């Protein structure tokens, strides 16, 4: 299915060791992956299996102990602030806890203005920037006028999640990493957020990496699934292959934890 699409991001032998001496542990252990342009990939595993650590390495927020990351065929080099900034134009994240993603002292307009600057449009006239921010808020059904003088902590959890998506709408990165983006919110907002992300993905052609415990969600949203156990990828392949025909006992156990995996999600009822 992916053969004719270019590879967007690769991990080759990526390992992360935390601690020293006796306390050494391999949070990520020799991970290899090829993510294709426009693909939706899920990384599924139990708590502590290393998903967030791997995500942070892909994002360039945590330094790998061993191995390399390739972005669009080039070995990634993040030495120096300028290179990092350039890389972060291309890869962005939505985290478990939306609150932690925002600088508490910045009002919402400056959160959005920063995105406009990061994408290189800082020099646009003020009216044009406001227009862009309004459009981004409109995309996620937030009213820019009601937000301008607020701080992110004054928003509800669901509004914060939507603000994060408004950032992504402005930045239009090539890759989006969504680490349990829907865990904090109710089923209704969850479906809405997924819907926004999938819409953005279709419009922008983003590669989306979902990180989740929820193999049912992975089946529903992704083309490719990677199963992670104790830092290792133990099984990977198309969502249908991995979830309907799992080879590994660990994968089967993750599936058996989900009661209704074979039934399609009915979003109209949530
Ligand atoms: N900064 C750190 N220093 C030391 N150990 C860490 C650090 N970050 C993560 N770990 C350890 O690495 C392992 C993997 O953690 P990680 O957060 O990647 O798991 P996860 O799969 O995201 O779990 P969850 O589903 O609960 O979010 C855990 O044992 C954790 O305690
Ligand atoms: Mg995690």
C-alpha cells in the first residue's frame, strides 16, 4: 500500500537508556521504523513500554543514546538552535496533558502568533495575522474574539485541546505526533478532536503518529500499527494484519483488553 509513497521519517536502531550502572534501563530498545508521507501510524503498548520516550526522540526533544533518525531521506542533525527550529516547522506534537504544552505566561493570541512567526509569516501586516488566527480558531470552533485576552489555563480541557489543534492548523507540519491526544476528554470531544485531526491530515497530507494504549482506536484511525513492549517493537504491519491477524501473544493480550474491537466505531452515537 505504501510502496509508491516517499518515506518521511525513519528510525534506525534507535535506543534510549535512562540511568546509570545497576539502574540502567532501556526505555527504547533498537527501534526501526519507516513512516511514509501521509500515513497514519499508531504506536500501541502498555504503560511504560516506551511510547512517549520514542515520540520525544522522533520530535527531537529527547536525545537518543544510540541510533539515527532520518527526515526525508537525510540524516537528522539537530545541533544548534537554528536547526532545531527548522526541524520543528516540520514536526509538531499534541501531548497527553494539553496544559503542559503551553507557556502559562503567554496569552492565547501570543500562542497563535508564535505559530505564525515559526512558519515564517511574522512580517505579515497585523490585520492579515488576525485573519489567520481567526481562521485557525474557526477551524476548531473556537471564537478568537472570546480568547484574545485569556491565558491557556483559563480554558476548559476540551478548549485547550482545540487550541492545540488550531496551532497545528497554522503550522501545517509534515508530521504530527499525537500522544494520547484524547485521553483527558469525554467521548464526544474525543470524536470531534479525531475528526479535526483526520480532516487536517486529509487537507495537508500530514503523516500522523498516534500514540495510545487503545488498540481499538489504533484500528479505527491508522494505516499501520506498531506494537511496543518493554522498549521494543514486537510486531508491526497494516492495521488489518496486526489487529485482525496478530502473530504475537502480547498483541493478542492488548486486543483481548478491548471488548469490541471488530465492531466499527459508531461516531454518530457519541
Ligand atoms: N526522564 C526519564 N528518566 C528516567 N526514566 C524515564 C524517563 N522518562 C521515562 N522513563 C522511563 O522509561 C520507561 C518508558 O516510559 P514512557 O513514558 O516512554 O512510557 P509510555 O509507554 O509512554 O507509558 P504511558 O502509556 O504510561 O504514557 C518507563 O519505565 C519510565 O519510567
Ligand atoms: Mg506516555
